[in-house]
């Protein structure tokens, strides 16, 4: 694979998965439901989520490429880290259908806690293969930590809503 195609595909994979998951559940997402929920004053503005997630998906994709490249692909020491990465990616993609599609802040919160563990595991397994790759996931871990705190606060402040 060319020196440009492999990293491009690695960067695009998480983005395409997120777009596909969002598209598949978009007909079920009730934005009125979410708009009516009480939200904390520290919630980031809506417009920031798209650019931040695009950056996060792109950086995690590039990190996976670095591990694939430096760890000998799926036949080398990168096999376990890339498997852990795949698990966290699936957990990431599952949040939108769980929280917004199913209108379940509780299950979204539970899922996010699992996702944080999977991100930590990904960082841990990436580190011996590529320190840079592990470091690229630090902002992602921070953003999901914020998302977890935000989801918890919204769930707590709207306990009377469907869950």
C-alpha cells in the first residue's frame, strides 16, 4: 500500500463509521427530545461538536496507522493494540444510537464509561508500539471524559425523562 493511501484510509475509517452510524440512526433521532432536556451552563456550544469529533476521529485514525506501520500490521506486535482499537471504535460508534436513537441517557452514560476504559486500554497497548500514537489519543480521552460528565449531568438533571 502506498505511503499516502494507508494513512488516508486509516484516517477515513473512523470518520466514515461515524457518518454511517449517524445516517443509519438519523431517522430515529428526536432532536426535540434532546432540545427539551435541561443542560448545564458549561455545555459546549452545539456547533463545536462536529469539528471536534472530526479532529478526534482523524487523530485516532492516524494513531492507528502509526501502530499498524510501526508494529508490523496485524501479523506483528500491532495485532493486539489494533484489536483493542477496533473495540473502542465500535463502542464509540454505538453512543449515538444508544443515547439519541434510543433516547437513553442512562445507557449512553454506561456506554461512555465503557468507552473510557477502552480508550485507556487502547492508549496502554499503543504506547509500546508508538508513543506518538498513544499521545494522539490524549485529547480524545479528555473529550470523552467531558462527554461522560456532560451526559451524567444531563441524565441527573432530567431523571424524569425516558430512560
